[in-house]
C-alpha cells in the first residue's frame, strides 16, 4: 500500500498483510521501507486505532482509509484489503 513513514518523505510502498475476523474486524500489519512495523486496527471495516502511542486520525477518500499517525506517518488502506474483495 502507499505510505509515508519519514519526515519530508514521499509516498512509497509498504508491504501489507491482513488478519481478518468476523463483521469487518481486522488488523492490517505493515512493513515500512525503513524496516519498521505498524499495526492498524479496524472495527466494522473502519480504522479505529494503531499500535503507536502517537495521535491517530482517519479520513475517507472513496473506498480508501487515509490513516495518519502522529505528525509523519500516512497510510492509504483500501477497503478491499480490510474486508476482502
């Protein structure tokens, strides 16, 4: 998926996997280009939090959740990854 993980960085690819559960609940596991990892949690198909202690904000653009963590990280997560399809 498209991500930004460093200050002033440009969008690049993050490897992503997903653990799906019932009712649209899921955990998206990301590997960042710098070797880091991030988990983003979904409830009912909507992004609800992450494993970071930084602030969490999500906006929607069509069928994509744009997740912002802290002042730097940005992840563009398509609904199809979260719920299948």
